[in-house]
C-alpha cells in the first residue's frame, strides 16, 4: 500500500506540471509526458531494459516527427531510419498549434507503448491526457485545436504501425521464453536465480529485432570474449580473480557507484530511462527550445534501442557464463556478488553498451567535457552525482557492473566499444536542414 501511495504521489506531481500556465508550451508538454513515461517504466512488469529502450526509441521518433512536420529547421527521419516511411503531411495552408500536436502525439504514443501497464498507470495516463489536453487547447480556436489533435494522433499512429513489424512488439511471459534449448557446456550461461520463471534466459530473440539507425547485421562488430578456462594462469581466471578481489575490498564509494547505476527493472527507470532522465534534466536546466529537445531525445532513444539490439545479439551468440557461476564453481562455492545477477548471458555488458551509445550521442549534441549533475534518483533518497563529461559517466556506469560482481572486465570494455560504434549511427542522423 505504501508503494501504491508513492506511485500515485509521483504521478500527481507530474499532472501538476502539465496543469500550470507553462503547460501550453511544447517544451512543458514534452517534459511532462516523458517524466510520466519514466514512472510508467518503473511500474510496468514487462519493462526490462531492452523493452524500455524500444519504447523510448519510438516515443522519441514520434515526438520528433510531430515537431519536424511543422518546423522548417528540422529534417524528417523518414528514409533514414530502417523502413520508416514519410509521416502524414499537414493540410496545406491550414493553421495548427504545435503544443497541441505534440501533446496529442505523446498521449497516443504513451497509450500505445504502455497498454499493458497496471490500473494505476492507466489511470495516470488518462488523467495526464485530460489535464494536459485541457491546458494545451485553452485559448486556441476549436477548429485549430481539433485539427491539431487529429494530426498529432495520426503521426503517433504512423509510428506505431511501423513499430509493429520490428520483432519486439509482443512480450509474453514477462520476456522469458516458454521453450528454449538451453545449451550446456564449460563456460556457457546457466541460470543464477532459483525463481522458476528465470530458468530460461530473458528475451533470447531480441538481438534479431529490426534496428533503428544501425544497419542490419554485424555493423558494429563485437570482439569475442576471453577464451573460457579454469586454469589459474589463464586470462579468464585472472578476470574472475579481479571480480572476486574487488568484492572483498569494496569501498563505500564503490558500493554507492554500483547502486547508483544499478537501474533495476521494476524498481527504477532502467538504464535507458536513466540516460533519458539525464537529458531531460539538462534540457530543463538550460531552457532548451523544443526543437533541441525532440532532436536529442529522438537520437538518444534510437541509440539506446539499437544498443540493446546489438548487445543482445552478442549475448546469445557467445552465451557466456556469469561471474557468480564461475567463481562458485572454481574459487569459492559460497561467494555472492553485491548486486543481483540478471537472468541472461554475461557478454557483453548491457550497461556498458548502452551507456557508450548514449554518451556518444550526448557528446555529439553538447560537446566534449560538458559537465552536468545527475539527480535521477534524488526523490528516492539517492544523492545527486556530478560528472565532468558524458564519457566519464559512461565509464563509471560500465565499471559499476564490475563493482557489483555481475560482469567481467572484457564484457565492460568491449561493450563500451560496441556501444560507441552503435551510438555514432544515431549521432550522425540528419535532423537539421
């Protein structure tokens, strides 16, 4: 019951954001809906990191296309993103309201991508939709408001139709396959949690999904993992020793870093939501115009969605054992990592891949050595953390997985390399004319 009250309190704050005098501005509309989406990610059962990244990818494209259709400075992503055709055109000579279009598009997209959220989330979406639309249409002629709402919904419907053919639209059994040929052998992944649902790995086909900006196939090759070995002189054993030794000597700072970047599903915004939160904070702090906000959020969403596709492809290609399984078998049968081990193969690190992709987009947008403060979880009692650059934050996010005891160093370092490559495709999208 306390958790339910906390969720509703968070939603109430978001509703108030869209009920004030600033709500009619496109920037406020965008921020309000995105903050609601981050709360929905925390409380929708199927929203594991890959699923969250997909929703944020499509949400960003919908918001961008809704704005680009009426902004001569913005270049549509149609023809640039895989299989995305041109969105519906606006009626020639007709008057539209940009805030209403964006509000209608985001409201429809939120309904589309969170149709399976619980009753609390559904009530929050409907309440936000009502209050946000009421604020947006205030003072706008009825015909303009109706035309703008219809157009925003048409853009969202176009993006949603496109999303239904990517391979990730339907999530059954919380993402765990009903049947799966679990391969057995030295160095291969084995279940790490006694929960019955997690005896098969999460979303094994996700790596086959259609990418957004990254070309299909091995566009960003992932170096193979270190060769498996139980020999004490091997590189694999040495990387396990590193994880084992770090656990014994963790400092308070290292523990905080591991928890700060944990981004667990069903408890937090997840890793892609964390980086979206950082972007929202900076945009609000700097009062960036809506064309900047939709531009960054689209490219950031695309980069992270592609990063999880590329990362998951590697995970199931190499099917690597987790530190907890190796260390218990070879070094200490009672060893436990600091963080709970996720239910899927180890290599590469998802946090590292998607953080590398996110930092690449953010750096391309804001520049090198752009200092910022991350207060994503301050309302949860987690103090804010400052960084001198986006790559510094990405490095720390990656390293946090070694502190947490759930990844070997190769998965972290090679994941970052792959992520930076994937992020470059999104960073290079032509968004301005």
